[in-house]
């Protein structure tokens, strides 16, 4: 009996605590469904009197919201594809070849995990400008693709693939690229899936980089657009909340469908976001 | 023939990543170091001024204010995040009902961008329209100027940061906990060790490697924080939530003083490096947990 009571108490505490983590998101969603009058009514209504999607329609008609959304999708997809390709190649080289400089390059990658973009944003900005990548979506796709985290993840995983597999393929006369693409990549599916999900999320949620690189409004990603929207003199909360919800949807969908990979990915690496 | 191919192959495989890495990380890091010794407004060419920027930095009262403010923010965020994520992990690692559900809920905010999170809290904490002040009102309390008062704004920025990150480190701790063999607890149970003793002598020491990663990463992340603050408080009221990274951004892209901004970046890098070394040293003290 005593135990049962204790259990109920524990669950209640846990449940109340977990509300702090979901209610804000739910509240944003509910607010986004209210009319522009109701949203500021005081006392506030908890549930909307009339559920309306007009905020979403206004947001989409306003400015270039569709463009921002498209830019974000393009950046996230292109950056993820590039990340997957070059990280898996580099990870493979570091995991499965004993070449001169292997240790040094690996150390260099790891060491730069300590250099966040925030520390080098000034010189990077200048490099991008000189390469003509300033105010270009490619300027936010290419540089983060060589992420040390990704290389590290892939390398750690690929070291567990037995060397015999590669050697026998080599004896059969398979080319190095063929071994990589036909044997190594299929065997590394778990880590590549995790990297795909993480990379998509990182790029979708990126802010500082796009904020520094993009100057033209037609190039904005959704995050930059929202931040810019907040900065305006009077905040148009109706459209802002709707935009906020739309910006959440892709990552929430990814989360819903690939939940177990997140746990795996974090556990595999103990690495940064 | 295939030996030769095997020799050249790794270089070709690593090349694309290395080129991008070199151009966009290694070179900028070195270049930024150089720029910190120059006076540069981007339009003209950089002029070498030796330690000028650093001297200016050390003599600037504003810099020290911002630095101490940043340290208060970081050293509030890190211990709270650390403690909370560890407690949640220990609770949700046990065989309780609906643990998957709870884990997902605590993990949820870590999926969202700091921009989205900042906007959300700004909406909730609004003075005249925010739901939180309404709840206070219902409870018969006076409304609080959450984000327009320096003190509460700082607290809420710290709170939002913890809220956003705790689930991530919880998952890391859960992974760490699952690496601790169950027999240790069984043995301790037989010896009559209390739950607290089990935590103190088994869980905590064996979690040390995970703890180190969590402390190092959460420290770096806190120092990096930009987007959340940008939309939640815009560094205000006044400049009460303006931290080092905000200041670097302003000096570089609004004032246009690249040298001074780079000198601050170098300082940030040194601070991060020193803190990481200290964290490793502290963690190594007392030897290996398994001994």
C-alpha cells in the first residue's frame, strides 16, 4: 500500500514536470489557431472560440514565406546529401586505411570540434565573400558539410567492419570505389541513417550561419525570416506564431518517424548537437 | 597494381572533406588569429597593430562586464542542465511505466531550433498578453515583467536554455547508465547499501566519462548561444542579456571593427580551451572509476 502511494506520487511529480516541456509547444499551437482579436484578449481564452487557419494563410501570403520554406528545404536536403557523401568517404579512409597522416588528420578533425563557428564567424564571413559565396545558398550548404562530428561518427562505426571483407573483395579485383560503394556503404546503413537525420535537423535549425551569410531577403531560410520578423518594431504575433509552428513541423515529423535513431546516434557518439 | 591503388585510395577518399574543411575551418581559424592583431574595417586592407586590440579589450570596462555576465550565464546553465539531466536519466532508466513516453517528451524541445524556442517563450512571457502572467493573476499574484526587467530576463534566458538542452544530455546519461553492469547493484543490495550509497559509490563514479562529455559539451554550447537570445530578448533590456557571442557579432557586423571582434573571438577560444583542460583535469583526479 505504502509502495503504491509512493508510486502514484512519483508519477504525479514526473507528469507535472513533463508538462513544463510540452505545454509551451501546445500553447503556441493553440494560439496560432486564434483570430487576431482573440489572440490578445484579456483574460486570454484557453481554447480558441473559433478555430481558424487564417494566420497560416496570412503568413503564407505575407512576404516570401513560401520562398523561405523552399530555401530551408533546399539547404537542408542539399547539405545533407553533401555531408553524407564526403563524411562517409573521409570516415572510410580514416577507419580502414593505414596511411601517412591518418592519425594527424583524425586529431585535426577532433580538435576542431572545439572551434565553434561562433569563434571563427568573422574570418569565415570574409572567406565566403572572397569566394563569391556571400548571399548565396551554397554559402550555407558547403562549409558546414565537412562537419567533424559526422566524420567522427562514421569513422567510429566503420572501424567495426572486419578487414577481411575488404581484402577478399580486393583479391576478387574490385576497384576501391566499388568496394566503398557496394560493400562499405550498405554495411554502414545504421550510422548513415543517424547522420542523415541529424544533418537534416542541424541544417534546418541553423541560424547564425545563414544569418551571417544571407543578406538578400529572397535568400532567407525560415529561421532567419522568423528572427527578422521578431526584430521588427511591432511584432505581428499572428503570423509569427503560425510561422513558428510551420518551422517546427519538419523536425517533429523526422522525430516521430526516426525516434530510435536519435537515441542510437547520441549513444554512439556522445557527441555535440 | 592493387597495392598502389590501395596506397592512393585513402587520400582520394578524404580529399573532398579535407578541402572544404581546410578552406572553411582551418584557414579561417588561422586567418582570424592574424586579424586579431590588425585594425580592419573590411573595406581597406588590414593594418598590423600588434597587441593593440587586446590592450583595448583589457582596458574596456564593457568587455569585462560582458565577460562576467557571460560566465554567470554559462555557470548557471551548465550545473543546472547537468544535475537535471542526470536525475531525469536515473529516473527514466529504471523500469517504470511509460518511460519511453516521458523520454520523448523531455527530448522534444531539443529538436526545435533556438529561434522557434525563443519566439515561443517570448510569447508565453509577454507582460500584457503572456499566459504566464495570466496564471499568476489567477493565483492572485502580481504580474512580472519577465523579459523587460534585467534580473528576470537573465533568469528566463537561463531557464529557456536549460529547457532546450536538458533532454539531449538526459539521453546521453541514459546511454551511460546502460553501460553500468547490473551485477554491481545486485551486489550492493546484498551488502545492504542504501539507494543513496549505491548512487554515490556506483552510479556517479561509473558515469564519470559521460559526465565529462556532458560538462564539456554543455559548456561549449552555452558559450555559443546566439539565436535564442537574439529572438527572446535581443540582448536586452539594455544590454543585460548581451553575451560574448552577441558582442562579437555586433562589433564585427554592426560596428565593422573586424580586428577588435577577432580579438574577442580569440579570447573566447582561449577561455573554451582552458575550461576544457580544467574539466579534463578535474575528471581525471581520483583515478579511474573501475579501479
